């Protein structure tokens, strides 16, 4: 099993990087929006400066994706550990079995005391706190990505459309130059063939005018070609940025979906472990205490979380996660779901067997 780094340090690193990248993303988006605004510097100078910043953003994006995926993965692993601890309570220790030789009531009292003293409930509450914290980061990151992507994409579309118009205008200019040069050549061939000197001078003036017009269009065509090439150069850089934003939105969607399903799994485990009818137990999990996973908690409060239903959804979420983040493709989920339907007639606890996703 892959060993995840500590959640807190990993979370701090992801949060700090996300905050730093927000400024860089704003810079990149502003470069696209104000593409035609800076005429004081050369195109090469601007491109080299911007390209370095854009490439740094793309590299940091890949790093942040790894950090966020690792955070979601680490909570899944911690949930698996808690479930394994719960599973260990299904059996009796040697000491409890020995007590059972003399008194079965004492045996079960010892077992119940061991379960109550276990820190499983606190571990689950800690996992829910971490889930809420991570959901805050993921949802905030997705929101900023969506806003920047929309703005940058619209600006990029304008730049691309302008270049397409330039390409069309270049084609028209070239055809016009070809036509003017052909007329000038035809006029030149007629000079001296017929007519008088005044006629020849008139045709020469016409030829020169045609050549001048062709030359003027040639200068314009050259300028349009330079502008088209300049735009093409920047468009590639801008498109990579917009595509990266779009890909990161998709990645956040996958992470948020998996985190949501995994959170429901943690709530099901809590529901199986804790007698939620006891005063003060269910109140420890309220939407206002965990606002960013409130939707899952609302289902928990209404008793609408069903292990059998969650098995399939968790499997799909894990598959999407592995496809989007191939580094985890060979990491099958080992976190068991607690079956709260089949209760143990012997243990009287909130869990019995586990369903594996």
C-alpha cells in the first residue's frame, strides 16, 4: 500500500501553493485579456517574459494536482485504517474469552468497555474535520478555476478570430497583388507596340500606378503576415493555459466527487459504530459544524445513507479517480464499508460485517 505523507503538512503545502498560483493565474489571464495593449516593447521580449511565467504556472499546476490527489487518497487510507480497527472489535481477545469461561456477562462487559475506550469515534470525527477542510480547498479552487477559464477562453477566442480574419485578408491581398502585377505586366507589354508617345506615357503612368498599388498592398500584406505569425506564437501559449485550466476543473470535479462519496462512507462507519440515539452522539455531526460537507451530513441526519447503495458509487468514484490520476490506478480501494443492516446478535454493537467496494 502506498504510504501517504502526513495530512496536515500536505494540506498546508497545497493551500500555500494554491494561494501563490492564484496570483500567477491572474497574471496569465491578464496577459490574454490585454494582448494588444503593450506596444512599448518588442514582441520577442514580451513573449519570452510571459512564456516563462506561463510555463511556471503549468508546472505548478501539475504539482498542485498531485498534492490534492494525495490528500484525497490519504483520507481514504486513513478511513481504511479506522475500518480495520473497527473490524478488529468483532472478535474477542484472549483475556475476554478466558473471562467468558466463568461469566459470559463479564466477558461482554469487558468487550464493550474495550470498544468504548477505543479512539475510533474521535478518529472518525477527525476524518470528517479533515474532509470538510479539504472540501473547502477543493471547492474554492474549482470556483476560481471556472471563473478564470471562462474569462481567458473568451479573450482567447477574440485573439483567434482576429487571426482568422487576418489570414483571410492576407489571401485577399495576395490575389489582389497578383491581379495588379498581371495588369502592370500587360500594360508594359503594350507600351511601344501601338499608339503615339502621349499614349505610351499614359500607359506607363498606369503601369507605375498599378505597381505602386501592388507595392502598397504588399507592405500591408507583410504587416498582416507578421501580425498573424505573432498571434499564432502567443495563441499556442494561451491555448495551453486555457486547456490546463479546463483540465484542472475536470480534475477538481473528480476529486470533489470522490471526497463526497468517501465522506459518506465515513458517516456510515460512524453510524455503525456509534449509537446515534444516545443523547449527544448524533449532535456531534451537524451541517453547521461541517459546512462544506453539509450535503452528505444532511443525508446522515435523515438516515438516508445506505451501505449497499454506496458500494457502487464508491467503485465508480475510485475508477474515475484512477483514470484522472493514473499514479493511483494500481491502488485498489481497501476501505471496507460497514454493513449496518446485519447486526450481531452477540455483540450488540453498531457493526458486524464489512462490504468491500
